[in-house]
C-alpha cells in the first residue's frame, strides 16, 4: 500500500508502543516519518528521530522545525506522547496532576501549535491525537488519567472546529487497554500479575488486550487521504468496550 506516498508525518512519543507502531506503519505505506521522543535513539530505518520533551515548549518548537526541514514540510501530525496515572481522586498530589496534564494535554497543544504553520501549507493536512476509552467510560483507579484524556477528547473537537476551514482535519483514537510496555510494567508491579491481566482482558468484549498495531491502523486511516471527509471524530479501538453491553459468559 502506498496511500501516504509524498506525505510527511511527525509522530510524538514514537520510540515505543503505539507511537512506534504508527511511525513504522506510516513509513511502510509510503510516508516519510520523523519521530519526536525523549529518547529517539535506535529507531529502525527509515524513521528519523528528533529529541524533544513535550513539556518543554522551546524544545518542541525546535524539534518540529528540525523535522519540517528534514522532511520538507509536515502533512500529518500524530500527537501520541503521553503518560499514565493510577489512583482515585485523592491518591495523586497536585504535582502529579500538573505533570500528567502537562504531558497529556499541554503536550498536544505545544506540538500542534508548533506544527500549524507547516500544516496550513499542506494540501492533505491531518492531526490525530491519541485519546483513550477513559475519556468516555468511568474506569476505576484512573481519575487523573481519565481527566487528562477527557480534556484530549474535548480539545480534539475544538481543534477540528477551529481549523476545518484551513483544510486541517483533526481526529482522535480512543484505545481500550493496549498491550504496550507501559501496561506490561503495570502488570509486573501488581500483586497478582496473571489475575490482573485476566481482569483487563475480561472487561473488553473481545476477551483480549488491543494490540499497538491495531491502534496504529486506526490512526493511519484517520491520517490518510481516504478519510478526507472525517474530522472531529473519536474512533474507538477498544474491543467493543465502549458500545457493547454483554451478558455474562455461560459456564
């Protein structure tokens, strides 16, 4: 497939997990891809890495400018960089709330703000934000994370309205629990990792975790010219968790 031939993409948080799967898929389908990450070393060819922490506006602006120069412009921005958080509303202090919101919400603001001049010059501009099922479903022990992703969903809609007449489409994906290194670390830290994994799998009607590649495929669709009439949309990639109400499995 080559629907991205001639298009230039920037993926934040692209050195692992969903970001890396997305960057590799876009490249395989013909895009030239730059990855922004705090640790961009060791990326597989032909991906080009640029070091940036999305909480640092100066670093983000510099990295986006460098990526645009390397690529010859920017047509696609995938805002994927993010961090997780566990606990109820009383379990995280103010510093942790500020940190997570700074990465998950303001990180999107900083990167998009830096990329907008290049996106406006594109004939096929698309922004895709990595949101979460946590934006639309009440999940236990995820108060801070859910608040940040609820903000991402609202921000996506507002950005779509602001920039649609500039020819820039803005959408987001809402993954369920994805089998990524971050989730792996959470499971490893649990008192009973096998039981915790089984519980996470069971809450998705498909009975398994989502793969990073499945989320990447959804991002690629929203970023592609095939989705030219799709903007202001949240695409769930959650094994049916958002919309299905299943009866208990018969034993």
